[in-house]
C-alpha cells in the first residue's frame, strides 16, 4: 500500500511539473481517500488547488499539511499567500510569522530549510529500501530523517508502519505514542497503534483503542475489520 502511495505521489508531481493541475488533484485525492494522510500530499494538493483558483479548498489542504507538520515551511508560505489573496490579511500575517519562526533554531547544526530537504531525502530513500524488502535499512533512514526533523510526525507515522512490517510492534508502539502525544486527533495513527498492541499480544488494549477510534470516526471500515477479527479470535 505504501508503495502504491509513493507511485501515485510521483505521478502527481509529474503532472504538476507539466502544469496539469486537474490531473495532479485527481491523483492526490486518490491518496487522501486511501486514508494515508501525509503532509507532502496535502501541501501539493493545496498548491494545485490554488493554481486552479480554488483558494478556500487550498487553505483547507494547507491546514491539514500543517496539522501533520506544524513547521512545514513551504505550506506556511503558500498558506499565507492564498490567505492574502482571499483578503484574510491577519491570518496571512500569522502564517508568515510562523514561517519565519520555523527557520530557527537550526536542526542538527543545519538551517531548517536544508534540514527539511535532507529529512525528505532520507524518507524517500527509506521507501526505496522498503520497496526492495530491506525494512531494517528503511527504518534507519526514517530515524535519520527524524534526527533532522523531530517534529515531522507524518514521517514518524510512516516509520512506525514499517516497524510493524518488520515485526517490531513494541518499537512501533513507542513511535505511535509519540505521534499521538503531539497529534491526539491523528485517527489513523491511533488505529495503527491498536494494531501494534494486537501484534504485541495485547488484544484487549487493541480492542479498547479501536473502540475509541469509532467514537471519533464512526464509519471506519479498517477499524470495523479489526474488531471483527478480534471477535472471531475471541479477543
């Protein structure tokens, strides 16, 4: 599933590069509908929508990107520009101030924009390793990315999913709990935390987490499937 997401994102970037913004939006919305909310996806979707003149929707996508990564410099800048175009000057100024603040302090001795680019490079390399079946190396690359950007919780979430695939549910639990401390409303991370509990042998804990998810998102096919699985296994 992660590989399919990366392929769709790569195709979306290609369409964006040739100014096919409708095609870009279509591909990115397919990723969003799959339930894998990455900051990069929402940011690029916001940019494409803004170029199509759909500014209100663009602002919503920038906000979603910033929920996942509050220090996302490009999303803050683009959000400020679109808010200014909408005449929402006070909000635009706030977005620009947040963008300026995100430049400091430097991360690991590097200016924040440089650290962000390197973190994304490590994340892309992580997915390349994962596609090749080298999950251990993929996780190492995510860890390097997070050393450069500790607040990039979308990357921490992706790393946790790879940890589950690698048979490391306890490490995944720790990573997901950190994500949820900063983003308690990140329902997909909560669902995955339930899976980490289940794979670590804590079926009751998994059931409680998944039931809690349903109070936030009542119609969640993934959670329904997990709870049905527990029912069949007596959990």
